[in-house]
C-alpha cells in the first residue's frame, strides 16, 4: 500500500485499529448491505494515489520533468548526474517515484467510474430507489454537502493549510456547490481538488435520466451511446468551439460521461451475473487488456482528434488495473483492511487532504526524495485517520438531525 509503506509495524496496527473502530461505530440510516471489498480497496488505492500526487506537487516545485516518462528519462538522468553506482541507483529510484506520483491525478478517472458503479449497483434489482427519486436526491444532498461545507470552514480557520486564493465572492459560489461556472474563476478555486465535487453534483442531477435510459436501451447500447456522446462533446468543445479546457475536464459532465457510464454498465452486469463478471474482470487477459487501454489513453493525449479518447481510455484501463491490484492485496491482511477502510471513507480524505499535503510538501522541498517519501507516507496516514474520524462524526450528526429512528411496534 503506497501511502503507508513508510509506517512502522506498530503504527500500521494502530492505523488498522483506528479505521476498524471508526467504521464499526458508524450508523447509516438505511438497510445494511454487504460491501464489495475489492471495490472499497480499489477506491482506497485511488484516493491515496491522488493524495500522494498532491503531496508530491507541493514538494516537487518543478524539479522533475512533467510528465517524467520514457522520452524524458535520459535527460533527467543526465541532469541528476550520478557520480557512482549507488548514485545511479538513487537517481533511478528518484525518477521512478516521481513518475508514479505524477500520474496520481489519473486516478480521478477511476472515481468517476466508481461513482457510476456505486450509484447503479444497489438500484439494478429494485428498478428505482426506495421512497422515490425525491428521497434519493435528499439523501445525496445530506451525504455530500455537510462535509463539503465543513471543508470550507476548515480552510478559513485551520493552521497548516496551503491556500493560495483570496476569500472573495468565489468562496460563496464554491460553498453553494458551484465549481463549474465560470470555469476560469471557480473550477480550481481555493482547493483545486474540489473541481470533482462540481462534476459529481452534475452527474447526480442527471443520474435518474441516465439510469432510465440504460433500463430502456440495455447496458451495452447505453454505454456505446454514452461513449459516442462523450467523443462528440469533447471534439465540439475543444476542436470546434475552442472553449475553456475545464469544460472537457469536468465543468460540463458530458465530457466525462464515458467513464461514468462505464461504471453504470459494469454495475448492471455485475448485479445480474456477479460470478461471471468477477471471473472475467479478474482474469489475466483482462488485466493485459486494461494495460493496453490505459497506455492508449496516455498516448492519445495529443493536439489532434485523438485527445477525445484520453480520459475514457485512462478511466477504463486504470479501473481494470486497480481492481486487480485490490484483489491481489486481499492476501495481505493489514494492507487489505486499511485499504478497505480508506476506500469506504474516501470522500472525507478527498475533501480534506489537499491544503495540508501541499503545506507539508512545501516544507519538505529541501529534502531528497528518499527522505520525503517516508515522511509523506507517515503524514498521509495521520491525515487519513483524522479525515475518517471527521467524516464519521459529520455523518453521525447528519443522521441524528435528519433521520428519525422508526418507532418499535408496541
């Protein structure tokens, strides 16, 4: 587990105990269902990778090529100028770690897929949510906004945060949930990672329509139609209208519909044919296919028509890769349990981590990479535990305020 590799054994057991304690105490105002451990572990890997990407961005300050890859690696090694064999090994490790951390932003695409999967999976058998769509929207608002609002307040009063933007009218727009328009003003305002919140709100608003369309067309036709719509939208935005690139990034949900629809279609098939889907999803051939799709996505990011495939390919391929990685760590008890808990509480870590990791990353800039990594892992472990505790308390308070327990029959 990358974000906790620098922790000692005792700290690892403390982290596991804390996660288990928080999760075991959490009450949710709905019928309990069995969790998919590979799904939670995949989300755990993804959010830790994203958080380490932000940590590295605070630390790096442009010292490594962006993005460090096969083409730029020789130039990096020449600039590193190792004077010994051990120095060469150190430069190689430095470059490999930088290359891994720099790609953490791509794990956001996995969360778009996971969002479609999570919203759809529990509804396939029912056909529609209990209490109707009005009740479903109410639950989504109460799930998303209280912790999001708290994140804004923390940015105002907490020490040890890196906040570069002034508090102005954009703070109110962001507080109300507007991370989309105007994109050049609010998309990356205050906490840049919160752009995803704006995308999530849009996808939640249109989800009932998308779910009804998938019911009507079937998952295969729905996915094909969504992919074509995404390609057309991204081409129109970038190549025809030359609109702000943030629209394709997520300020307009149609630019990311491919990934979301992939999660929806996967949830449909998984709910109907779980054993068959698991057999194919976790096969060696599918893993290789995931690598190929991911590589196609990475190298499709070009100033020609192929850029319209980038996020869709990356999201699809990386979901396959990380799902299989999550299945592999099942054999490592402490790692597996920690990832499951981090994945189950990934929303809190997503909202709260970035101002802190940027702050501490900036203060570790003068240290070499092999010094930065263990410190970053330890700090990330502490932030993960605290964010899960905060999320649990916010959810518990929200539940107590807005969900009344059913009266027991006399």
